C-alpha cells in the first residue's frame, strides 16, 4: 500500500492511547473510487487525490454528525482547501495509471483535531467515539435467503460508528436472548448483539433491528425498503450509526459528578469495567479513589440523566444500580452467569 503523507499523521492519534485504534478507524474513509484524466499522469493523480480528500471529508462529517444539526447550521460545505486542511494522509488501495489517466481506490485518513475544531467553530455537535462492539446476527424466516442475507454483511465493519462482527452461522432467530447468543459473542469481546431480521421480498427488503444485552431485548428501529440484500445490509449500518449518534451526542457542557462503587470478581473484570466507563461518550473525568480485592471506589462526571447513562453502560456489559444510596457498577455478563 502506498501512502501519501499530507500532515504529521504519526503523531495525530498519540494523544489518547486507549482510544487510538477506534479513533483512527472512525477517521479513515476507505474505498473511494477515483477516475481522473489530465495532460499528464502526475496531474491526473493529483486531481484524484484532491477529489478523494473532498469526498472523504464530506463522508466523515456526515458520519459523525446528524443531518438535523447540519441543517440547523445552514449546511457544512466542503471545498478543496478545507478538505486539504482536514486531511492527514491518503492511502492507495488500488491504482492504474497511464496515458494521462489515473484510476483506483483510495483511503483517506482525516485529522481528528482539525475536524473537531472545524465543527466546534460552527457549533455543530458531533460524535466520533464508537459504540460497543456487537455481534451482528442476521436472521430471516425465508430459509432460501438465510445464507445470502448473512453473506451480505461484512465480517467486520471496523470503521463504522456502530462496529460489529458477524455471527458465524444461522443459529438464531428474531427472538434469541442473550443467554443463547453470549457463548459466541463474549469470546469476540462483544457485550451485546444486534438482531437484523430480514422481511419483505426481492426488490423491497426491509430490516427490523433489535439490540440484545444481558438486560434483555430492545427495539432499535427499521430500515427503509432496499432493492437488494447488499443495500439492506448497508441500511442496517446507517440505522445503527444514526441511532448511536442520537443516543450519545452531548449537546451541552453540564455534567453530574458522582462517586460510585465498582464490584468485580477478578482483575480482568475490573479492567473491563474501568474500560467501559472510560470509553463511554457520556463519561468524563474518571478517577479511581481506592481499590480493594473485590471492589473499588471511583468518581466521574456524566452527561444527561442516570437512565441515559444506564442504557449506555448496559450495552458495554455493565449494570448500573442504586445500592444504599450510592451508584454501584457490576459486570452484567457475570451476573447472568456467562463468563
């Protein structure tokens, strides 16, 4: 893979080691097709790089913001100059060049600091942290479409706001519970599952999506009709990303500061619980005040209300409850008996 460095890309992602891979995935837009003709191959390649930067900047802004917020700001136009400022590097995935023509697929890495600063200057809320990894479970009552429906999903969609790894077979139904799914999900580090139930017919497919955690099954929503199974799977990814943004975008600076108890049965479980808190977009200023063999005292601030925080954490495999007047966090996976 050839890389065309635009900025100091090696240090851009160094500020937050815990979220390094997640941030880089979110800020990388892949498979941008380019086809440019010019007097020379060099000029055609430069034009292709420029068009890819603009396409990537527009795609990223759409990915991490809501359409209603973009509209409220009067739109977020992206021209070549802005795209250049927002870009960190360009990767060549495929290329063919000759006779003044350049064709290929490019991947563009955008600069998180520059993108955030631009959106902040426009007062446009955004969310660039990913949802907890999920096990994607495609299901359908149409037996002849079952294998094709599962194949329509990528094995993984790492760069999406709602990342998933697809289940290995057609073992589940639209009514499968966490106790049925967790044996496959937990070893993959997925603390929730997403059931994508295919409905309709060829040319008019619709998908009903639900989230499955240790706390139960909850509806996420339904996609608009899609012409093909591939389009239906893409619509699921879009639906999940929009739902994640609507649930997690923080629109003001107000926070509730709390002390909480964390209960665990092992050091590994403590690290998982601590990581879940650190990765929540609602949580900030997390501090460990005391650690013992079976529990810890922590403090943190969170945006929104307690129910919103509880909903976010349960998707990360963490249960939140009030015990003796204090917030208490435990592994929801452990409490269901699944290790």
